[in-house]
């Protein structure tokens, strides 16, 4: 009799509190410094410019390019269909829906890779998935996609294939280069598959 | 931050070792509350002893309040805990069969192991029967496979269905549970038996 | 009756709830029992009739997710339950071989019905994907729909059939 009242007087207030406070939906910080370092070292966050260019050309709807440079730089030059989230604003709740999602493949880019990497590290620590960094940044992009250097004659087929791919991408994206692509001996270039980051699974359980 | 095994704070093997200690706690509490006595368990269905109701629902409300508070303090990530999937018909059908087994046998699986540990011979008979039941299910699986997998609904939460927050639903369950405890204590007086001493 | 009294049920419930929370915090899953029986059964069948296990859908499905059926969370947990129950019984002086029953029925009847109840429970726990602890208690604590459904089905049926089984208990 008495025990029930004791229980009630403790559990009802607790129940009221838990009913009143909003549910905790924030993702906790998940990685230790070592784990993050391992990821950075292994470079799994990088996605190559060819792959990105390919997705841009085919208008792959799953691609979301995110320019993390300042708004002024973004105005001057940006990749097609990219959005601008300056690094300083990355934690702004306005952008959370873009960065914390599991539908699109986000690719951060900056001039080099520094700022994009910083954005990636922040998003990674927040436990967000599907965020990647454009390898080499815009500088490398311009170098390889927009103005690819023709390989020397007698280069391995792979080199030529890569060049053609870049060439085609560059033209589709409107670079000035107008030379015809070199013929390739080997048919068809295999597109590297997009890495899907493995997410933690729910615990298996049950009776 | 938990669950510890998901966050790799502990290894899979440590997890299994800790399962053993969690089991000790589980078994100890069950036995200390008299869940090792089939007459006590069955008493719930005749109203002369509603301990099962009290322990069961107190544990459920403490569990759900506790989990929500742990989530609130960022001690556990509720998105990684196991949620039982709902297969509407087999959940209900299985529950009905288990209910029949409960009233006939006087134990449920957990309590039968606990009762067997203190020497209840009827619990051993129950465990033996349980193996036969699982064997029958396994051997005849193709016969009820369709029913077993019918009406799969994913792993929904009741509060999502009701459109309430977890906290609101928990508060509601607390109030319902306390109401049931009150009825239970009334029933214990109303249906008390001369040949059964309510021991608590 | 020189055995000690049982714990207050509300205190017991709070403690059981805490055990449940610890299980979730450590392993991300709740308590269970019937799954351990299933694992043991599959392990047994594998030893007795390995060919049969390979050809039967149910065992095959199970073996796909478990390389060694006995190396399972629930098996270790149930071993703990046996130890924990024994400890509590030993402390309270309740260790005794006996058949507990209503004074009006024979031992044989009780054992027969206990085994029959076990058969039902074994079958039902597999069909319902969990027993009272694994599905109803744990499921309710995480507010899963299946937890409430199985709780209602188990206790509803038991209440409904209580009248017909009254000779066994009253």
C-alpha cells in the first residue's frame, strides 16, 4: 500500500518531466581523435574530380555540390548546381538539413582541400554520413577537367582514356579546349563505384 | 555513451560476458520477487496475488522513463537499440498461444529457468515442454511460414502511431500502470485465499 | 515457513527496470529467455543430425546469422539467470526440490500440464518472435508496437482462459 504511493510520488513527477521536455534528437559526437585521424589518413573522404564531373554531366540527382568558400568567391566562380555554405556558417541550423541527411551524396569543395576537409571533419564528428571532399579542390578541378593536359604519344591506354574522359567532361562543362579527343584502344572506361560509407547497425536482438 | 557495444567501448566478447552478469541480476530479481513460484504467477489471473502485474509494469515504466532520461542526458543513443519488429498476425497469434501456455503451465520461459534453478521440478517439465514446442515450430516451419511473415509493419513505435512524443506516451502508461496497481491491490483483498498466503 | 519474505513487488519492479536499462546501455537490447532455448535446441540438433539442420529452412536461416548457436547473448544471459535465481534462493532459504501445485491436484497432473504449457509457450514464443520478457517487457519499455500487442495477447488470453483452468490452481 505504502510502497505504491512512494512509487507513484517518484515516477509521476519523472513522467511529467519527460513528457514536458522535447525529445533529444541531437546526434552525439561519435569519433575519438584517433578514429578521426585514421579516417583522415586513409583518405576515404575524398572523391575524385572525374567521378564528380561524370555525375555533374549526367545530372545525377543524388549529387549535391557544396561550396564552402566565402560568398564572394562563390559569386565569382562555382561549379554547376552547387550551393554555397561558407565554412564559418556550417553549424548554422539553416544548413543542417543539407549536411545531415542520408539521401544525397554531398561533396564539399574549396580552392584547395583545406576548407573542404575542415567542413568534412566537422560534419563527420557530428555523426553525419554521405559527406565527401572533392579531391584536389577547385584548383585541381580546373587543371584536370577544364584544361586537361594531353598525354604524350605512347602513353598507356589508361592515361589516354582518362584524358578523353576529362576532355569530354571539360567540354560538356564549357571549357575552351576544343581539340578532338584522342582515340583509345581499350573500349569503355569503368567508372569507379561510389563508396557508400558503412553505417552502424541497430543491435540485433529479440527472444 | 551507450549502447556500449555499438560504440565499441566494449568488445563483442565482453558484451557476452556482461550478458552473464545482466542475467544474474535478472534472475536474482525474479527469484527475490517470487517469480520462481508458479502459484504466485498464476495468482495474477485469479486475483489472489498480483505481484506479477506490479513487478512487470513497474519494470516497464521504470525502463521506459529511464531510457528517455538517459537519452536526454546523451548517455544512450536510442536510435541504435533493438526495437522488436511487428508482424501483426504472428505477434498476436503467438501471444494467444503463449497466453494459453501461461495459464496451463504457470510459467513463462524466463521464470521457468529461474524456478528450475531453485529446484522446482514442474519448471523442469515446463522447460522440457518448451523445447518440444520450439522443435515443433522448427520442423513444421514451412507450414506456418506464410502466417509467420504476414503483415510486416517494420518496427514501429506506439507513440509514432498515436502521433504523440515518447514522453507523453510514457506518462500515459505510468498513469495506466498505477491505476492497475490500485486495482491489483484491491483484488488481492477481494480474492484472497485461505490456502495461499500472500507473502511479500 | 521459515523462508524469508519476498521482496516488495514495487521495489522488485524498479530493480528489474534498472537491470533492463543496464542491458540496453551495455548491449543495446533488452532481456529475453526463449531465444536461449532456441539456440540450445539448434545447437543440439546440429550435433545430433547435422544433415537435417542443413536441409531444414528454419535451422538454415538461423545458422546463417549464427556461426555458433551457443555463443549467443541470450544463452549467456540465461546462464546468468540460473545463477542469479540460485543465489537469491540460497540467501532466502528457498532451495528445495519440489513440485509446486494447488493442493487439489496430483503431482502427475501438475507436471503434465506444466509440460503442456511449455509446449504452447515454446511454439508461441517462436511464432510471436519473443516471450514475455523478450517481446512484452522489453518491447513495452522501448514503446514498440509489438511489445504492447504481445503483452495484450498473452495476458488477455491467460485471463480469458483462467476460468477453464481454475481446477489447476484454485
